[in-house]
C-alpha cells in the first residue's frame, strides 16, 4: 500500500482520538492510556514472532510511544490543556525540519518548511480558537509538551534510520508502554493515595475502541507509512489530524464550527498541499 494512503489512514484514525478520549475524561490519564496501549499491543500478538528485535530498537520503540504519552500527560498537570496541545503539535513540523539531521539524503526545500508552518498556524487556530496566553508560571508544562513533540518526531524518524524491523514489532512497543503506564498509575495510587476508579462496561467499550484504533492500529500504519514514504511529506500531511479531529467533534461531540475554525482548516489544507508538492511532480 502506498505511503501516502497509509499516512492518510493513520491521520483518519488519529482524528477519532479526541472524541473517544473525551469519554474517558473521568479516568486517570495513565490508567486509560495504559489499558488502551495494552489492548493495542495484544492485537499485535498475531505477529508475536516479529517482536524479536535488537534491544536498541526496543528502547527506541518504547521510548517513543511511552515517552511521548508520559511527557504529554505530565505536561497537562503543569499547564493548561490548550497551550500543551498546541506545543505538542509541533511534532509534524519537527519531523520535517529534523529529517535532514536524522536521515541521509534528505534536504529541505522551501515548500516543505512553508507547508509545515502553514499547517502549524492552522493547527494553532483550531486548538486555541485565536486566543492564546502563555504564562511563565506554566513553563514546566510547556517544556514537557515540547519534550513530547521532540520525542514523537525523533521516534518517527529513528524508525527509518535504524536497522529495518517488521511493523509487527510495534505491538511489543505498545504492550510494554501500556504496562509502564499502568505502573505509573499504580505508583500514583500506592505512594500518593490516588483513588482507584470503577471502570464501567461503557468505559470498557471506549477503551477497547481506543486500543483498537488511535492507540493501536494507528501506530502500525504510521510505522508502515514512514518506512515506505518521504518523512517531509508525511510530516506536512500530519497537520490534517487536528482538522479532522475538530470535524469529528462537530459531528459526534456536539461542538460548533466557528469562523476561526473554518479559516484554520483552509490554512491546514493549504499547508498539506504545499508541503506535499513532491507528490505532484513527475519523478525522473
């Protein structure tokens, strides 16, 4: 399957994260993330033979998936969600900008950078609604969010740089990351006395959907897309995620579409087109 198709499938799946995640807001983040990642990992048991990878590859996989979520959800504790979400959405831009650093033979053209900046501007409007207030008191949260963005972009690029491994190995990364997340939740309960919530049957359904979709299948298709395609183009296309996520919230979450959101969507689509101009050029 072509890399662009795999990228768009991943983006489409990730766009459901906000709708599904909003139904899990009453559960501790590391509990819901841990359970969803465990589900995503267990799905990969059908290719468990692919889980045998070098320790360095395993470290990159777990560091990327677990590290990203750990930094992101810790950032939410120290800074407002809007600002954290905006800063962590620097990862598509970082994928584009860092490609020449991590990967041989990759150079940045003006349209790669321009497309990513347009996408970032659109994502910023979608997330903030045109209102943003960065305060120095929230600096620890901002730094953690930036760390999450850097972690995910680095993981995405390193999977192209290291010795090739089967996409099925992502199941092992997810399962290990889920267990580590549940470990952090258990630590919070045992050391800090955090309450243990009751998980209802409805919660179980949404956790299953999260694990099968945006925190499961999407990681497999993302890995396959990056292995096959141009990270600069994929990074530009990734800004379609907040756009589609907003549309899903409008369709299924009862949210309203504002004029700013419409303008943001235009910027994101324009950024995706500009950043992926290579797709429309005849290859020698």
